[in-house]
């Protein structure tokens, strides 16, 4: 039965200071580590000494197989400039990890002798007729999407089918959303055309209630009224302020529109005695009146 690790020792292994101290001993020797970690400001002294020692990291960014190919060229250029042994750390992300893991595996196979790997990376340049075996293997196996190319290859047709499927799935998601966005103005026009009579009253009362509710909630949660600990989350703001405000504004528009002097309703609806058009005369935007004023 395996022995359970000691929590105290595990915590010591994960301690940042202990990790940096062990790295310093491995990279620069016991004397350098002792001088750093016995200093009154060990973190600051560590930074100063590492700058003086030109400690550096080789960082390979992501971007799929393209970033791996680009990183291979960068590493080969560094090798030809005899700069590769000057790096103490290797950091990779995504596609850069493809090249980083290849490079680290090669270093391990050469007994962690970076100079031997650098000598191999220096080959395979534009003036070289043959590349080192590891680099040739990397190039031959980097086409992981369609390893076997050609019109009769199953890999090629699989890639075509996967691409077509993904495009279709994307359009099934975005297509309805685009159709809804296009249909919204027509829906609004239909609502305005159908609104009138008692329906307009319902829209108007609902809109006033919702806008009033959103305004009240917004005033209630102002930073000057609530402490930081009681402030609402984004979901609560959307649920109780943004959504009622938007729906209420649309309802107000649908309720007011039938009572504007220039609005013509294409659908016959009963007249409403509770709300009179005269209340909205100040909102009149009669195009004829503007035309007359400009001609005058």
C-alpha cells in the first residue's frame, strides 16, 4: 500500500521560496543561493542577481501548427546564433507546446546537453541538403489533420466532411439569430399597426409600470445607497433593471403610438374612451407642419 504524503512536507514543497531556492541552487550553485536567501530582502535580491546573471526564458506562444512551425524557425535561428544554451527556462502555450515538448524530448535524449541539440538544430538550413532526423520526423508528422493527402485519401474526405459539418452547425446557431434580428423591425411595425383601443391602454399601463419598476430598482441599488458587500451582480441588474426597462420602453412606444396625430392604424380596432389623443399633441412630429415651416 502506498504511503500517504505528509501534508506539512507537501506544503513545504509547494512553498514559493523553497521552489526558487532549489532552482537557484540547481542553476547557479549553493553559494549564489545562500547569498540570495540569507539577504534581508530575498525576493528583491533574487531579482537583482538574476538580472545580473542574464537569466532568461524561451517562451513559445500558441496558434496551432502554424505557431509550432514558426517556433521551429525561431529556435533554429537562436541555435545558429549560439544563443540556445543561454536560456534557463522553457515556457510554452498551445501550439508552442508542440515544438516545446519536441525540443525538451530531444534535450533529454542528449543527456540534457543543450549544445548537442543546438548543433543538430543548426543543420537543416537553406544551404543544407539534408535535415537532422528529429527535425525531419517533426516535419513529416506535423500534418496531423490530414496525415495522408490526396483526392483518394480518406483523411482528405474526412477533413472536408468535418469542415462542412462545422459550417452547417454554425449556421444552424447563427442563422435563426440573424433571422430574428431581421424580423424584429417587422414585428415592431406589426405591433404598432395592431395597437389601438383597449390594447393600446394595456401597452401604456404595462410600459409605465415596467419603466417605473426599473427606475425604482436602479435608484435603490445606487452605490451611494448600498455598501460594496450588498451590491448586485450583473445578472440581478439585467433581470430587475435592464430587462424591465427595455420591455417597458417598447410597451410605452406601442401604447403611445396610436394616439399620435400622424399615426395611421391599418387594423380596425374599437376606440378607447379612457385615453384621448389630445394628451399627446405636444409630441406631434407632423411632417406636413415641418414642410410648411421650412417653405415659409
